C-alpha cells in the first residue's frame, strides 16, 4: 500500500469512528433542570424540585409535600 493510500485510509476510518461517537451522544445536554444549571449543578446537595431524583434520589425526602 502506498503512503498516499494509507493516509486516505486512516483519514476515512478516523472520520467514520468520530462520526459514530458524535451520533451516539444524541441530544445530551448534561443537566435535567434549569434550577440545577442556575446553581452550577450543585443540585445533588440541594433538593429544590422533583428533578432532584436524577441527581440524588434521597433528596426527595427533603421536598415539601403538596
């Protein structure tokens, strides 16, 4: 295999694998609520709304019942 063909093959495979990992992430934003974003994602220590179940399920006990 010539060096030019080898470079093209490596570039093609690298692009294919990079595209697969980007596609696999989907629409992941990393947070579950605006409240968590506003506190710099310290939502694991604070129970402010029902989305606390994502960060800390035990925090549901600290929510006010309605």
